[in-house]
C-alpha cells in the first residue's frame, strides 16, 4: 500500500479536464471530461488511507471511500465497483451531482495546502467503467419469496428501496405519476450535470430484474392508497416534495414569473424530445430574455446555468444573503460565474414591475444582522437602498414544500408534521401500519444522496416488518 498510496505530498490535485465556459454554454453536455485510467489511478493514489476516514464519516451513505480509492490506485476496478455499489445504489449519479465540496471532499483530512482527493470524479469513473465493461448487473434475487411491496414514487428513494427489496426476493411494483422514472433526477436536474441516459440505463436494469413500473399512475387519482395496501404486504411512500414556495409582493401575479421546477422540467422535457407547451412562446424558455433568478440554492444554480444555455440575453441571480452564506454548492457558483452569470448578493425582491408581463424586479439591499435561534445571521433591509433590475423572465427558486398528503392520497390516517412532511417512527413507518415513508417527503427537500440512504433504510425496515408479520402468522396458525 505504501508504494501506491499517500502520494498527496508529491502529486497535486487534478480534476478531470473541464471544458471552457464558451464551449459548454453552447451545448447540454456534462462539463467535465472523463478521467483516463492512468489519471484516475494517479488521483486515487493521493488518498492518505487515514485511520479515521472523515470522507466516509461525512458521507450520508457511509461509503467505503478509502477502500475503493486504494483498489482504483491498484488498477482493480471491478473490485472497486463492487465495494462502491455495496453501499450506494447509484454511485454514478452521486459521483456527478453530490456536493462533494460540502461532504466527502470537504472533510478530507489532507491539509488544504495539498487539497483533497477528487473523490467524486473517481467514483464516477469507476461506475462508468463498470457499465462499459458489463460489470453492472440487474439486482436479481437468489430466490423468490411470496411477498410483494408497493412503492409510490420512482425517484431516488423509491428506486433505492426497490433495488434492495428485489435483491431479497420480493415482488416489487413502483407507481409514479410521471411518464419516466427518476423523479427530479430526470426532470429537475439539467443534462449538463446529469445526462439522462445515465438515469434511464438503471431503469432498464431494474426492469430486467423483474421490478414492475406503473408510470402515469397517480395514487389518489388512478389508484387509492387503500387498494395498494390490499395489493401488497407493505407500501412505501417516496413521492418527494414538488410544491414550489411562493413569493408574494406587488406584481407577483404577472406573467413571466415562473416556478423553478416548471422551468427546469420544460427544459429537460425538451431535451428528451417531448413537446412542451409554453416553450416556443418564451413562457418557459429564456432565449433572448433578461433573466432574474431569485434564490441561492442548487436549484437556483441549475436555473441560471440552464438560462445561459438557452441563449438568454443576460442572467442575474438575486440572493438575500452573501456568498459565504449561500446554501448551494460553491462549485456550482463558480461554474455559473465562469459562464457569465451575474450575482447580486445581499439583495431581496420587493416588487415586480410591468403591466401584464413582468418587465423588472424592484429590489432592496440587505445586511446581515444578529444570529437567530439556529445560529444563522438574520437579514435586514437597508433603508433607501432600492434598485431595479430589468427582467423579461423571473424564475422563483425558493425551495419546495410537500403537498397535502392526506388529501392527495385520500387517507386522513396519514399523520403529518407541522411542516407538512409525513410523520414516521424510528422504523420509518407512518401512522398507518405497513405504510412506510422515505426521502424528501419525510425530511423535506434535500440531497439525492440522502434520499438514497433513506430508501435503503426503509427497505430494511419493510423487510423486518413483513418477516415479523409472517412469523407471527405462522405462530398463530400453529397454536
């Protein structure tokens, strides 16, 4: 190991080659090129193989990162993939879209003068190579068992749970209201961060494993929760959260002010070849427009960078805090700056100008005040600091809230928290016995990697529930 690892002292950090801002702004391809085998091994060899791997500690999935870095450095890529996929349902997706600067790489113990290991890029390389070599196989069980589960939602949490349960031999049915599986991975995340074939190839693997997908099927409209409970031994609700947070104020009802997810979904659908109402007329298309995006998270960064690629005349991000307090990935902010996005830090909208369609945003400067109960500094407006931004298209990227789940599913027995998320116990079961919940619908809008973890944890709880119930039935029958 000493010969191949610990090379951070002599080998500098190098990410995969990044295409120029001018080149990538003209297409929808991912911005980083693929590692070569030699470069991936070289960068993996920088790992210090520390006794307490903080990269692993700060990974929601607890991925065995030092182990698969060592295997990569040694050229043992198939073994590296086996270790990586043992704890992660979608390593090729996490390698692309996880905010590694806040998670694994941001907590690498290598001193910052030497810079952290490029964990995400190596993870992506390992799994892409595994697909090319045919090492990725459908999650087929060793034997079938006489139980079935129903999963509501084909996003990251639902698919992660489905894979785990199918491996154990359960019959798995997934119900989703959209026409393609993947949830936000398909319709919310732009192609330049996550190319859609990367998601869809997992769908094909899951289908070949016998997982049944019921697309364009909305629970509460096409099938009831009660019917799912009668049909399956356990049910998982993993719908995510899609309801956009509203932004009030004078003029907020003008046309040309759209929610971020509507805008991103239209762009992604267009890229997939779908006909999209409102795209050609400019309602959901930034081409030639002066665009203002309100918000500071990763969704806002997806919006500004999408607008650049659509050919916007100008793109401005309006955020009420400063750069250091921005919730989005600093890596994404840097990419946006490179691509010509202008940032108005410490600025918040007061009103929207225009007659029928928006023509501008009136904003006010803010300053950071005293910390609130969470320790985060409060923001307060600066008197007399108003200014106006021209805008033909305003995109609201203020986050997402859950929909009214009891009303949507037609079952008042579903208990919710004061935030509207589903209330679950320690086993991730809702107030209805045998109905579990996982992902954003429980924790609120969060990262894909957390949804994967929740889905895998929920699958383990569902397995215990079904097996305990079966054992109890056998015991009763024997009496």
